């Protein structure tokens, strides 16, 4: 496997995690609005709990990005893709 392929694989994982975070955040907004409108306290608590998952994904994504930069020594165009 080439260095470029390693970087592409890492980028794909990072991109997937970012899209997953965005999907969860979108669900959180929708559910939070629903909880406020309906006064559903339990739903509001579920939304708050979902934030931990987003926080964990953010940490994993940041770590994966730092590892990719450190291990793969990407060039300028690759850095723009990761950052």
C-alpha cells in the first residue's frame, strides 16, 4: 500500500466520522425542538445524552487527523483536505 493510499484511507475514515457527527447533530436539533414543543423532559434528557457521542466522535476525529498529519507527512493539498 502506498503512502498516498494510506492517507486516502485515513481521510475517508475522518470524513465518515464528520458526516456521522453532522447527522447526530441534525437529529439532536430536531429532537430538541420536538422536546421543547411537546414539553417532553425525557426526550430532552436523551438529546443531552447524545451530546456525549458527538463529543467522543469529535475527539476521535481530531486524534485521527493529527495522526494522519504526523504519520503520513501530507503535502499542502492533502493538508487542506484534512484540515
